[in-house]
C-alpha cells in the first residue's frame, strides 16, 4: 500500500529573533526538514503574525529589544 503525503498539511513554525543570521539558519534547517516557516524580527512583529495566522510552534529569543520572547 502506497501512502501519499500530497494532502498532508505541513507543520507551521514561527521563528522570532532579532538576529537576522539566526532567523536565516533556523528557517533554512526547518524548511529543509519539511516545515513551513515564517520569521519575525522582534516580539511585536511576532505577535502580529500570531494574531493573523496559526502556528504549530514558536521558536523565540528571550532577550530582544522592546518586546522580549518571554
């Protein structure tokens, strides 16, 4: 029996970090592993994205300017 994964929804992950290089590396690895990834550069942008879309998980930096990840 063959199983088709064409209709399986990808898990969505939001990465929130003020360091562009960290966002880029994490997004690349998670995308390669089959996740749908969005990024935000600070807590405020992350909150806006969470308000407008659903995510299965959030990976966030704890210490960021303005609104931190905690």
